[in-house]
C-alpha cells in the first residue's frame, strides 16, 4: 500500500514533537488515507502503536532497515475494497487570508452607543449542525479559507436574525467561526498548531494524571483542540476584526466582539508540562501576547465595534480552583499557577498593559466560573470578594459578571466596584434548561439597579450558550427564549 503523504521525523521521539508533526500531516489527509512516518528513534516502536490505539487511527505496518524505521498509519480505520486500499482525492487548503471579509461601509460611519439596560449575549451561540461539520473539515485542512468563511457568514446571519427577532440591543456573531472561545486564536497565529488534547499525552511530565483529567471531560479529548506553540508568536491574520467587519456590514445595531484575555492566553499557551518549550518563560510569552492583543483591539475599534470584551474566566480558578502547582482543564488553562496573590498581580498587570491608552468605555471584561458543562456541580463556587483587588485596578469601562447562579455569591458585592464601571449583570443561567420567569429576571435587574443605579446596569446571561462548539450548554431555541425574557424584563424596567 502506497502512502498518500510521507515525512521524516529523524530522531525525534513522541515526547519531543514527533506526534505534533504526525498530527499536522495527518490532518491534511482524508479519512482512510495512509501516512508514512520515517524515524530513527527506537522508542517510537512502542509509543506510536499506543498513540494509534488512543486516537483510533490504525497502524497498518512498520519496517526497519538498519536504524531507519518506516511506519504506515491510516487516518481512522483501514478500509479496503476487493483487496485494494480505498483512495480518496485530498482537497488542498488555501493559505489563510489576513481578512476574510472586507467592510463595505464608509469609514466615517459613527459607532453606535450602548445605552443603559441594553440586553446582549455574552458571546457564543449554539452552532447549527452543518456549521459544526464545516468547522471540523476546515480544522482538518479539507476546506479552504474561502469555503469556510462563506459557510460561516450564513451561520452568522442566522444568529443575528435570532437575536434581533427577540429584541437584543447589542449583537454578537455568536462566535460561529470559532471552535471554542479561546483556542481559535491559535489558528490565526504564526508558529501555533491546534492539536487534539489527547496528542499532548506523551509530551507531559505526568501522563497518568493528565490521562485522568482527560477522562473527566464531558466531550472526547480527541475533538478538543489545544494550541501548541513552536516559535515566536505573531498574527498571520486578524483574530476577530474580520468578524466585526462582517457584522458592521449587515446590522446597524451596536456590536460586541469578544477576545480571550492576556492572562487566559498565557496560561493556555505556556505549557510548562512540555519537555521542550518555544519560550523560556511565561513572562516572555506574555509580552508577545500583549502586543498581539493590542494590535487586534486597535483593528476592532477601527472596524466599528462598540464594545471589545476580554474573557478572563480563569481568574476564578486562581482563587477557587485546585491547590497551586496543580493543573486544571478549566477553560484550557493547562499550565501550573503560582501563589494566589502573585497570579492576580500578574493578571492585573497584563490586563492593564493590553488596555493602556484605549477608550475604557469601549472595553469590557467577562468573568465566570467555567462553562464547559451544564452540570452546575462541576463548576467553581465563590463570590467576587477575592477578585475585588483586580476589579478595582483594571482599566475597563464594563464588567460582565456571572450573577444568576447561586455559585456566584451575593449581589451586594456590586457596591464595591468602582463608580465609573458599568456592570453587565447575569440574570439568566445558560446551564439551566428551564427558562427563567420574567418576574425573576426583573427582580434581579432591579436589585442590581438599587445597588449601583440604573444607568450603570446592562443585562445578559451568566455566560455564553455554547462556549465550546461541540459541547453547547443549551440549544438555540432555549437561548432565544432566555434572551427574550431578559428583553421583556428590561422593557419593564425602562418604562415602569
């Protein structure tokens, strides 16, 4: 059987990058195609079959001539027809473009203001089934950038129609182009490769513990992709400005665009469990992440985004999570963290470096306690008291806070926030399949207004409805109904 593709891994072993090269080459193939892997490292003889069993790819054969070994791996299970290997033509993937969609609006179009008591989502929205298929094909290199963006445009139009139909004041694109709310960045950066979590297993220093954590996930670790860094980071394409441009073309409503925050990205991309790392320290990595986010925020504000939101959910992991020096899978933060005070100071410094000089009224930060499962019992619990030092020092005009779930503590903490900060109050719980009553949402909103004033309150769900594309916490119909309840409660607040 002749391979469709071949590469030489030299003397790399599975723990020093060979598996990442295998994944990179395998992703470009169709299911059923064969990949030849050449290697001179003896340990691959034992490690590669184990990896194939874990990932459900088939090791067809291997040969050895002197020190040179050749392994033939089938993507998925080997299929044969009449004794011959089934062959399928591979679609070539076109290079990523700097901007998938150019805005057609005049550059002097005013940016719409966000009024008090405006209703909006946090960011993500359940993707249609066909969009999930398109996304997986794109990530596996089977679909060009143009084909992917064309399908994503259709999905975004659908999400916008749903939000406008129920009366949302501020529109998001539902993160339809993203496989999840943070790792998507990796696909738009130089020297980063998105790999399934299970591929990291041979690269970590404690694989048994890592495997136990993988087994606890609600979705298969083979479909959750994580960014792996191979060199100096820089943007090869806009992270989200192309999303903002498209939104501005098709709606006159204020728009909000979310980005993962600098602390989250640093914790996600600095994999201290790797035996070899592209950056000598996480501080060095953070410097480049800060620069990338500043470039992106500049583009987003110029494109007409009314609000740019940075997501920092793992701030709660710092104060409520596992003991320090233990890894967690919360929101993809796989690197260890240090002492709580030091981590919060590091996060605050990164956030202020990113936002320095930008108009704070157009910047927001979102904080929650994890949104990977509808099971409330697996998410973190604790009030915002321990995060007040961060909230009081950061340069954001709006904080979007999880407040509906009892896990978030008492609402009285809002009185401790700076007077020049607006609060996006979570008044429905996306994890709960039951749709809240208008009265309960109204009461929560009134309570917030009594603490900080109506002019400082915005209304939203606790978190996104589909933070991870393959694992939404609810469906689109329920998301619409919950958003509609918030809209009606806001109308009553505005008109008495």
